C-alpha cells in the first residue's frame, strides 16, 4: 500500500467519523490515527525516536 492510498483511507475514515459521530468522534479518530502512524513508522524503522530523548 502506498502513501496516497493510506492517505485516502485515513481521509475517508475521518470524514465518516465527522459525519456520523460529530466533532469529538472526528477528533478521536484523528488522534488515534496519528498515534498509530507514529507507532507504525517507529516499528518499521522509518522514524528514529532515540534523537528525541534527552539524557
């Protein structure tokens, strides 16, 4: 799945959540989708979280 298809799916999910569930459902889907994206990128190795930590 390429990024355009993933973006289309995410946009459709946000649209359905906003239409059927209102603003708070839209916001919840947006936040959880962003968290899933960050976790997926970190597990895949495309996002290096070690640079964000301070020691």
